[in-house]
């Protein structure tokens, strides 16, 4: 388990595992059956071929945290490009038949 920055909540949990096919919903169902609260359930599950380990054979938690942060950084440039582009669309006229969620004043961030 590691944490990643979250713009809305400040921080979010990320489960890092080697189990092929692991999903958040599967983990959520298991955790709920054991009485875990929503705060204890990770927002994301990342499956790796091999977890980083120390010389002693224990999981390298610092290495796991770095992987999660690096993964987040790689995905961020796309969001920055959209954020730069999004203000330019604010003057675009939306058809009246468009649902309220499609309005130009609605931000999806």
C-alpha cells in the first residue's frame, strides 16, 4: 500500500500487488466483508510483475512509493495540456439540447 497525491482529497491510497487480474472492486468486496471502512479501501490497484525488494527479501516500501509517484507524474502531463486548453473552450456555445453536464461552464477537474 502506498499513497499518491490527490488534488481533491489531498492523498489517496494505492494498492500495489503482484496478483494478476487484481481489481479494486474485488478488494473492496473482500475488505467490506471484513468490516473495513471506506477510508481503508484503496482508490486504485496497480499490478506489477515484481514488487521491489530489499536485500533482506522484504518489500521495499520506499521503492513502492517512488513507483506510485512516478506513475502519477507520467500521467500528469496529459492533464496539464487539457487544463491549458480547457479555458479556451469557455466561450464556445453549446446547443440548448445538451444536458447540463455538457455546459461550457462545467469543469471536469
